[in-house]
């Protein structure tokens, strides 16, 4: 036996591997110390959530993963970023809001994205990364790649529903993902016994059908030897694993200094058990390294960190000119006062047409997209065959394309949208279905804080080409307050989303195809009132309706009625009634709510000099108020009457049809309000 083999046997690990782990721990510690010293002196200024004492966990993983493997982490994950290979100068620059940052200073320390190192997303929302990690793992699984996805989170995140939804889905789909709970024994400011009665966290995995293990995260040798077969098994496609890596957070939840949550005795014992000095002593005792060699490693690491800090401080602060860059791929999408881009209308689709229901048009759009791009896949509740979706909007697609690309999910909206976001980050084009608009409340965090913001927070290092198909109620009767809301105003208050709302089968197909192949996250709202009751002509083949192009459905001279979705048909009926009285109403179907085609709306209202915006959503603070305000500001001297809006009464949608059909605008109410505007003096 050689000396090297003898040393390796005594250590229980290859000496070179342990030395490499030590170097990574030294890098993490040097970064932590530099930040805490810089914040204390005032040289550095940014929010910091220290991970002091947790450095062994990512250091070990650095020897088991490659840059091809995906990682998701949290705002306390700077140690994970360092060990994963994010360049230190760009990491510091990002934390300092500098243009040279890995994300141009737009995300900051809690939102790092560096696809080159495999660090795909960092979230500041506790537990929210787990559903997104599933999507990354699903993409690798679908492509037949041997990538492993690791999602890091603290023990506090084990109380969050998103983590449990993600674990359940990963178990069902046997995803190649490791749920890595860095159990530092303090959830922000609360110790474990005060927030859970569970004896541990690893045992929870059994409830979701896969393995959970509890390991000492402060013992790099034991942790490496336990993690190596776990990573290999996940890489072979044997399904997810939950790892509870027990460690101790020695620092504060935020800021600098020791943890005030630990007693003096706990802090003393924790520092004595900290992994970096223990590993250093082990390397010396085993004769793997001399003191001089370790000091050389420490000096090299310090030089690297000092140079990174200096480079970051030399980078200019991210300028105001970057404010509206990276909200969308195309900055003209952003609604701005006084700027109303002209977008070309689509050509009339050629070829034969057939009459179909609106839900059939949606099926056809998805079929065309799936045939054109193998990266298009469907996620949602009950979308497989049978039943082909509750509203038959995916009927036949699973039969044609298989269960890998048409994936029925658990009833878990956070998990659906999160998986879609992760898959999109990996380059796929997922279509995620949410059965009712009301259910967006369940997954709003994933939509608003992650899918919508990711391009901006990452400085366009990543983006989310995902389509969310959401059914909207109202106007049917009998569905009640939790299945009938029109909540598009929520979505329109979210920079980063695009929102389409078709009123007929032709537009549903053309807009949905444009959404699917758009580079930004799109919401395609679909009215339940129309899906299985409204028929229209549908051209064959692939045609696209550009997002942000409205359409004049009826020309007129006295007033413009502006609407979208199923209310368009109520406006058309109202226009017919008004025509019998000699009032000529023009009707505009917005089709896309963001980007909004103000150009065509303004052109119409300049002609008619009166306008009424109609929607099924609550009138108060609805889109109609925004459009009316813009019309009044831009055309003040032209208008014969103030531009007005008409929406639903400010109440939950009633179960009683008698109430519902009177609280939402229908043709008689629209015509009555239009008459008031025409008569305005």
C-alpha cells in the first residue's frame, strides 16, 4: 500500500478531495469575513444575511457537482454561490449594485443568477425555490440529460407549503433533484422547537414516496462520503432525495456579528465545532498538508477575495439608464405616458376555414406549437387523456405527444407555475394551466415574484418564456365568489408579464401561438363563458396575432366601445341596439391587455370623441380606469364627453344568478351608459 493510499484510508477520503474542500471553505470564510468587515467599516453597503458556520455543505458539493448541474438557493446562499463557481468580482459587484455585477446590479445579493456556473436562481422568498428546481430537473429529465438539480433552503422553509408541493410533485415524477435542507437550527429569529414538533425534517420525505437522510453538515468527510452515492443515484435517474444537513448558523439573521439567538455556551460550542478549523486541523494531523501549504492556500484565497472586492468597488453604480431595460425583451412593451408604439396588424390568414368551438381552437394552437418545437410541453390539473382538461382545452394532446410532454399534475398551483418557471429557465417553452382565475391567488408568488421578475432581476442573464393559460369565470351563473372573478388588474400591476384575452376562436389560436413563442412570460386568459359555447371560423395552420394589436370589429362615428374577452360580444350587442336609435358605436377588441394598443384606441376616439371602456372585472381600480384616464389626458380638448368606464359592482360575484347578471355589465347596461355619454353636454 502506498503512502497516499494509507493516508486516504485513514482519512476516509482522497487527500486531494479534502484539500479542495478546504480551499472552498476558506474561500467562503474569506468572503464572509470581507463582507462583515466591509459593512462594519462602511466600505461596503448592502443587505447581508450571513451563513457563518455553514461553509462545509457547499464546499463538499463543489467536489460532486459540475457547472452543468443546476442549483437554486436562497438569499442566505452566498456560500452556495461562491462554491458553485460564480465569479467573485461579479458577485461582489452585484451585491454593491454595480453595472459589472453578474446581473448588472439589478438583482443584488438575494437574487443571483449565473447560468454559466449552473447557479440558475436565487430567491428571497422562503421556500419558493423548490417548485422552480423541479422545473429545472424536469427539463433535464425530458432531454435525457444526466444533470442533477440541487435546491438549497433553510430549516425554516420546511414549514412553507411550496416546499411540500414541490416534494410531492418530485416524488410523483421521480425527478433528478436533491432537496437540501441546510438545517442551521434557527428560522430567521426562531429556534426549531418553537415552530415545529417534528423530531427531524428528513423523515418527511417518506410521506412523499422517496428517501430522506439526516447528515452532519459540519463534518466534510462524512458529508462527502454520504452525499457521493446520493448524487450518483440522482444522476442515474433514481428519483429525488431529501437531505437534512445539520449545521449551525453562528451569525445573525441579517447584518454582522454573532447570533443573539444562541446562548453564550451554544455559541462557544458552535464555534468549536465549526467545519473550517476542524478540517484544517485534520489535514495537518493526517500529514496531507503542512502548515506552510495551508497558509499558502489561505493567502491565495485572501488575494482572490481582496482583488474581487477592489474590482467590484471600481465598477460604476448601475445607472438610471438601466431602469426600464430588461423588464421585457422589447422595451417598447412597457406602458409609458405619451409613448404609444404603432404595431403592424396581422395579415388576414389564408386558406380554408372551418367552424369550431373556442376550446378546440386552443387545442389546435397547442398541437401546432408542440409539433413545431419539442420544447413545448403542458402542465396542469386533469389535462391528460381522459379527460383532456376540465374544459377540453388539451383533449387528445397526451394521446398524441405522450405523458412526458402533457403532464397532469397534483392539485398544487404553486408547484405548477414553479415547475413551468424552472423549465423555461432551462430553455423549454412550458404551457402551465390554472383552472380558474381565482386560483391565481394560490400561486401569485410564483407568478409575480419569480416568473415575472426573473428577466429583470437577472439583468437578462435568464428569462422565462412560459405561457400561463388561465380560465376566467363570470357571466355563467352558479359558480359563486371563488370561481368567477376577473383578476386581470392584478396581473397588469406586475411588470414583466404580458397579458392576452381573446374573444373568439380565431384570436384565441393566433394569440396563444404568439404567447407560446414569446420570450417573456405570457398570461392567456380564456373566458369560460366562451370556451364551449362560442363558435367561430378558424383558419388552418400556424398563424400568429401579434401581441399589442387591437382590432376594430365595428366602425362608428358617435362613441367608441372598448373591451376584451366575453364582454366584447356584449358591446357588439349594445352597438346593435344603439344603432336602432341612430347612435353609431365603434367597437374595439383590445385582444391584448399588455402590451396595450393605445395607438389604435386613440385613433378611434379622436374620430368618435366619446369612449366607454367595458370589462367584467370590478370597475373600481380596473383597467377601464387606466384607459379612460389616458384618453382624458391625451384627448382633453377633443372629447365631447369625459371618457368613462363600466365594470362590475364592487362585491364578490354572487352565487345567485339574479345578482350576478346584474352586477356584471351586459348589453342593456352598456347601451344605457353609452346613451348618457352621447347625451352629455
